[in-house]
């Protein structure tokens, strides 16, 4: 047997069933990971930060952050006098992506 001592020899139909089961489990696991990633992305996009929180995350002073907003370099969400920043907006600012800054 080519110098290999198999521990267990399975009938072909059992070997095929195990292969199918392994593929099925891998597909389900991948599907669950994709769904989890999508849920996480949706949850992250709903997180909003105050000026103080955003400044801390970006390691900037609040004055510098306000200056960046005033110059249009960083978009905000406004509700009356309340101003908030989304995680996506902060990421776009850090990455220097003007296309995504308004997201």
C-alpha cells in the first residue's frame, strides 16, 4: 500500500458523504460570516459621535475638528443645533476620501 498504513479505510459512499458534509458546513459557515459582517457594518454605520468623541478618536482638538467641518473637509449630521459624526465619515476623513466624506 505504497508504504502508508491507513488507520481507517472508509467505503467510497461514506467518504463521499463526509466530503459533502464538509463542503456543506464550510458553505454554511461562510454564509454566516458574510451575514455577521453585514450586520456589523450596518450597526457600525448607525453609531454617531459627538464633537468631543470624534475629536478624541481622531486625536484632534475640538477646535481643529470644528475648523475642518467649517472648511467642508468633514461632513456632519445635524438635527437642529445637535451635531454628530458617523463612523464612516470619520474613516473617510482619515483615509482622505472626499467621495465618501458625505456618507
